[in-house]
C-alpha cells in the first residue's frame, strides 16, 4: 500500500511534518487549510512555503470543495474543532444529514464517504468525550455512529504529550479508524477488545500503558444518526475501541516517560520586547486568586471566583497547554523567569514552536508575530504524530 495522505484542517502542517519525520514514504496528495473570517490566509501560506501548493482549492472553505475531486489517498488525517455535533432529521424530500452549518466533522464524514480511505487519524480536544454537559458523550457517540455506518472500526485515546516525553502538558483525544476491508482489520479484530485497548491495538503499541483495566461496554443501538443525537449518552473513558456499534472503554494509565522541561528549550539573549516591563501589577492580578461580585443579564447577583495559578511558570516542568491567545495579556499566557537575566518575560515565538515540536522559525514566513503564537496554539505536538506515524507505517506495509 502506498502511504498517500490527505490532510484536512492542516494548520501549518503538524500532521504532515510528524508523518514525514516518521517515514519519508508518507506522501501528501492533498491538503486543506482555511481560516474563517480572515482575508489573509497566513497558516495556508506558511504550509505552502514549506511544501508548495497542489491546486486552487487547498486554501478555500472545505465545504465548497467537491469531495469526489480530492485525490485518492490511503490515510486521512486532520485536527478538527470541538463543536456541537447535534443532528437534525432531513426535511421531507431531502437526503442526507442536516448537521449544524459550519460544523467541520461533516466535512470529514463527507470526505470518507466519497473517498473511502482505508485508514483515518484525527485529533480533537479531550472534552470531546464528555460533551455536551447536558447529554454527556453524545457528540463522540455521533462521530462513532458515523464511522460505524461507513464501515470503520475505531480506537481512541486521550494522550497527555508530556507523559510521553514532550515539552507540554497538552491533553488531546486521538481517533484511529480503519476500514473493515483492510488486512489490518482481519488481523486485529481476532483479538478481544480488552487486548486491543491494553496491548495490541494502535494506541497501546504506540503509547504503552499499565495493564490493569476495567472495561465498560455499551452498544449504540441506532436507527439512524439523528436518533443518536436525540437520545444517546455514555460515560466514555480515556481509551476505547468500537466495532459494529459496540463500544468498549476503560480508563488507562500511561507508562510515563521523562518529559522535556521548559528550561531545556529556552532561547538565549532574548530581546527586551519580551520582558514584562511596567505591566507586572496587571499580570499579578490576572494570575492571582479572585472573588468578584457580578450580576447576570437577568439581574441575579453571584460571586465569580478562581484560584491562583503559578506565577511565574516553573521552567523545571513542561509547559502548560498553549492556547491561541499565547503572548497576550491574559491569565493563560506563560510567564517565566529568564534564567540568564532573572527577570520575568513571555515566551518567544521560537520557544512556542519548540514546545509544539516544530523546527525553529517554522512560522517565520511573513505572518504577523502574534499570529505565529495563534498558529502554535492551534497546532498539535509533532512528536506525538511521529510516534503514531511509525506505527502507521508498519501497519500500512502489511497491506496489499
């Protein structure tokens, strides 16, 4: 099997970079990156500067792309946003699903329906498994039902990158799906679900875990996808396996590896522009504990409270999860004490790239400095993809 790849919601190319580091046989045949509401598509342009463009449709709204025109590929990858995956029933006389406009999961589903990729690797935030709060597990249930309907079996794991050697405590849900028509399916489906989750499955082979598991089981008994949206809820654990609509899930504990520390990735001789200057008091307020009386829109008074967070961030641990707002004056931005100057400062753009595992100055392609942080906040940890890429490479080499 050729290791051909289609990368949706590509950002600045974290999936592609990670896969290519795993094997030079991975070949991206098409990608899509479009930032809604932006006149200048900086992330797309960054991607193109590194690898070149493919056609006139890689930088437009994916919903406008005819999925049948996407080149054939054997692996579909993408990091898609966590949204509301509720589904309405089709109107009389119409066909297909009527998901909310702009919900990007449906673009993945439509691509799979059109192109039938044998393998799929997706990334989302960890709360995907629990959303929405009013019907826990529904959104992930909708995704699993769609994949089951298209003939895929699915594994998932919530992975904290720092627990597997990375420089960031970034928890993300990864989804690996494979078609029933693959040789891999014929081999792996002979094993019981507990073994797939604990030792022989895709994620267990890539990210080893402790072996004591308590596996819960559930069946998505659905007439159609809207029926899942209407009634399904389930307590998904941080790992699991689904085949034929039957779900097996367990909380697993990683066999932890030594992470990279913030101290290990810091630049030297950092510009004065990154130091806090006269805003120290504002930073102390944002990072500190608060109890503030507020009034709701209905006139109800309540106390808003939040605890203090570390200020400055320790450089002797991995970074916290980096957000798209990194470097702006807000509570979530990293502030460190520079070991050379003993003064407080922000992270540089290169340090943000190192935290995510990109090459230095990967985003130094003409985009605004603040958007470089935005792109890193949106990215995934490249080293995690490289690990998965090695496992995928072996799996694909076993295909005809």
